[in-house]
């Protein structure tokens, strides 16, 4: 009886470990990362704007551009997409009152907005060190930003993107990203 219970526990433990460590194929991994159900892709509404944040694990980035090596460069990458709550209105036109304000806003989003972004991990704030404002060639009403932050010395399962922009909101916008249980990619 004692031997069979031990064997049962060993088999059960092995099954639990293998099921938790399951590896996903390329398409399943991409879908899992992009899903709003898993904590890596988050939407938040604040101050009349919709903020959409996507954490980009290195395996996800590698799947997007397999010409690059699957290496760790010491940065965490995110995309931030901002759109007005009114989907029929352009983000810049929703903020700017005239052409001069519009041009100032384009300049701010191209350069100054980077200073208003931090990633907080366990109470430590990391500034945005890699920043790219994507100027759309289409008629989208949203604007997307590629962001890179230095990795914390110790990995954390939760981080918070903090947006402290008086242009977009009078209050800081806090967006929590949960990075726990990211599945492995079947290579």
C-alpha cells in the first residue's frame, strides 16, 4: 500500500509539473500573449482616453522578427496605444484646439512624452530608455508608442506602467501588468 501511494504521488507530481511547463507552438504563443485574459495585455480608460498596454516577452519579439537572435538585451519592451474614448475622433484633434497646439502636441508625443513614462517594479521606478512614437500613415484615431525599460535586478510577476502626463490626464494613470505563468515557446 505504501509503495503504490508513493508511486501515485510521483506520477501525479510529474503530471502536474509537465502540464504547468507545457510549451506552445508559435501561433498559440502569440495568441496567449495578445489575449486580454492573461495579464500581459491590458486596457484602461482614464480621462477620456483608452490606454492599451502590451508586454512583449523576448520570445514574442523573436517570433515577430526571427532574423534577430533570441537573446536578452537587459530591457523589457511594451507597446502603448492611446486613443480617445470617442472612436470617431483623432487623438491629436481631441486634445489640440488649433494648428499651433496640434504641432506642439506632435512634438511632445515625438520627444517629451518619454519623460512622463515610468515602469514601477516592487516600489522602484525605471525610466523609459527606449522610445519610438509611431506616426501612422493610415487614418487610425489612435497613436502607438514602442517602449523599453531597464529590467529590474530581480524578476517581478507584477509591474505598473505609470503615465504622468498633464497633456493626457491631470492624474497619473497606473496600468498593472501581470507577468506570471507565461508559457514556454516550443522552439
